[in-house]
C-alpha cells in the first residue's frame, strides 16, 4: 500500500496539481484551503 502525505497546500494562493494516481491513500493535513473550504 502506498500512502502519500500532503500538508500545507494553501490552495487559496493558487492551483496545486496533485496526481491522485500515485498512491492508494492520501493524508491531507494542515492548511488546505481558505476557511472551511478545505473540509467541504
């Protein structure tokens, strides 16, 4: 199983191209977006 950990994306500052095909599980932590947009 491949696990990819991504933190502090700060998507409010621009687009982040994340390849979803490189891992079986993605763990996204930290600042992912502005306000509550990161959990919607």
